[in-house]
C-alpha cells in the first residue's frame, strides 16, 4: 500500500508519515503533483490559514492533479485539519477564497456559526457519529480525538457530514463525499482511536 502525503508547505508531515509507516504503509512525501499518480491513497494534511493554503496548492498545480486522481481515477483522499477545510467550495479565512470544491460547503470561523467558547478550539473532544461509516469502523462512538482549529467546515448537504463534536455548538468533526474523506481533528495525534481511523482509511475499498 503506497500512501502519498502531500507536501505543499503547510503540513505536519513528520507525524503523519510516521503514523502510516507504523502501520506498514509505504509512505511517499509528495513534493510535486506528479508524485500522487502512482499512489494508492492520498493524504492532504495542513495547518494554517485557508487562503494561504489554497495559494500554495494552486501555485504548484495541486488542484488539477487532485481532481484527476480523486475524481477521474477514484483514488481515496483524506484531508486533515486545514486539509479537510480546503476540500470545501469556499473558505473565509484571510478573505473569501475558492477551495478545491471536492465536498460542497463553506469554511467559517467558529464564532460565526454560533460557538461562544474561546477560539481557537484546542484539545481533546469526543466525536459523535451521525451515521455508520467505514472511517470509524471499530472505534466506539464518543471516542476522544485531538483538535486544533479556529474555523469549521459547514457542508452544503447534511449527507456529507458523518460526525460532529461539541464546542458550545456542534461543529463538523468528519465529512465524506464518496472516496473523499476529511477530519477536522488530527488522527496522527489522537492515540489508539486516531491510528485505527488511519488504518480504516487504508483498508477502505470503494463499492
């Protein structure tokens, strides 16, 4: 199993790489879009601002490559933290910015969607499942995962929301559109539950 971890200049590559290597995956840190074409799984980790992240992706041609391998070839993609947010249609961090558009929705600041707790949201929070999904196979409902974020993904369709977490109000913890997955938390920093989630992503087989 070859897992390509995209390096666009704004990701926690070392911890993500190590987590997949610990599960026996062949991990390629993809520094150029051409590198993802022969991978079995693609991971888009990211930290930082939406607008800056999209600028980095667009400048290097990642958007075109991701649409080709994910939409046309059907390869599974997992976005983590900012990587999940950039799957959206539009983001509002650093000005309104067009996202990858792989899962329709907007990315908005936590207090803009009604959360009154301190921003950013940092720490362990339990994740509640809205439906059974392969990403959470074998992981008990309400398991704790590690979050660090100030913005949240607001899906256009409730069908794409598979799990939430409560931070004064309910916000997206995980989303999915076919072979495109996203988690707002950091599975690579979320102990046993996080490792199992990454294993489930590796084991995913499209129907």
